[in-house]
C-alpha cells in the first residue's frame, strides 16, 4: 500500500490527538474480606464495580484481625470485619474509620447432638470451641459472665475454652474433641443441618444485642480519595440492596461463586436467617461492644477507642439518599 503525505499527516494528527486524550483508567479500590455467607454482598461489589466507575480488587483473609494487619501494612483501602477486630485494630493504631454495618447477628452456640445441652449453664465442666479474638469470643464470654460461669483455655475454671480457627471448629465438634462451639455462619447452620450439632442459643441477650459486622475505611482513603470513596459506598449500598431485594441472586452468588457448591440451599437460608444483610451501624453500638470487650478482657486494649471519634457514617447516609434507600 502506497502511503501518501496526506495519509501520513492524518495518521500523525490522529496519534497526536490520542496522546492528548489518554484512556481513562478506573480507580482501583483494594478490599479485604472474609469468606462467610453474610459477607457475600460485600464480595458482590467487585462484580458491579465497573458500572460504579471503579475497579475492586478483593483479598480474602482468614479472620478480621488479619484484615486489620493488612490495613496497618498499607495493603488495603477498605476492610470488612466483625466489630471486635475493628475496635482492637483501632486501639492498636490502625488508621481506620467504621463507615457502615453490612450484616448483623451471625453467631450461634452449638452443642454436640449426642449431649443434652439446653442452656449456657449446661456448659459447666464442658469444653467449648471458639476462635480467639473473634466477636464469637466476645459474645461467649459475655454470656458466660452473665450466667455466673468462669472460663479459660487453662484448667481450673467452670468452662474450658478450646481455641480453634473457624474452619476447624465443625470438625472438632464432629470428632467429639469439643462439647460445644460458638461458631459463625454458615458453619453453625451446616453443623445443625448435617445432624452433628444442636442449637443451644443465639447469643444476642447481652448488652451488645445482635453484633453488627463493620466495614472500615482507612483514614487516608476516606479523606484523600473522597470521590472514589463515595463511588465505593454507593456500590456497597447497591450490592446490598440487590441481595436484600433479590434472594435468588444472593443465594446463587454465595453458594456457587463464594462457596463453590459446598453449602446447601438450607445452609444458606439458615445462615442468612441468622445473619441478615444490612447497611447501618451506630457509635452507640460500637461503644457498647468496646465496653464489653474491656469487661471480658478480649483484645486486652491499653487504651480503648471512643466510638464517636471514629464511627463516620456520612458517606453511607449520602449513598443511601442518592439511591433512595431508607
């Protein structure tokens, strides 16, 4: 093909124009999340992020305290945890704000199905599995204190705590290495549905009530990348509204994408029945949880954070208003 001077000039002009108008790169948000049924709407944010004008890179962690460590290391912009990890993280110097509450509940005290454990008082003399530092530990110790029972992972107390990862609790109950467990969802529902566990109680009768799962943002992201933070929060509200309004979408995504078919329809429905998706969190709830953590010794904070200083729900309220969510 013969290249004329006119064709060359046109090509050069086009190249110059392209150079002046670079392709608009989507802003990336680094999200730390956990693999639980009630964290599903947060995972779904990455699926709808492009239409929100952002790209979300999700990183899965074993527990909330690991999310906090990644935030302290500067590896994340946003993280999801149970409230106790956010509180411990803030007390330990993590520069975060609580900006939303994406689920509530999500804990269950489950006993071995071959034992007749009916109430918290029946745990006297028993071995109870729990994950160290999780909201389940806070709730378990608060319930035991309320019932007048002492507990430790060392001998000599009313209840012997067996400290295990979430992923190991069900196997320990099934293998009769523990007598009961304070477990998250959907694992507690799975234990009941598979027949090796019985529900003793949902631990929501302490001053904490139903614990709220918290979304945190780094102070840097919240202050310095405000337009992106606003887009992310609108995306969170949209994803959550989708999961609340369309249970089939929520179930399909959680069962097939997150758990790769490892949980049943009943597991999902029971799990979300005990840990519904939500948006909101209040300074009062975070303060009560902080006070109970101090009382039970979870987190061993030398200087507990004051909730009103770091619970910031303005982005959430703005996003809900823009999307017509109450």
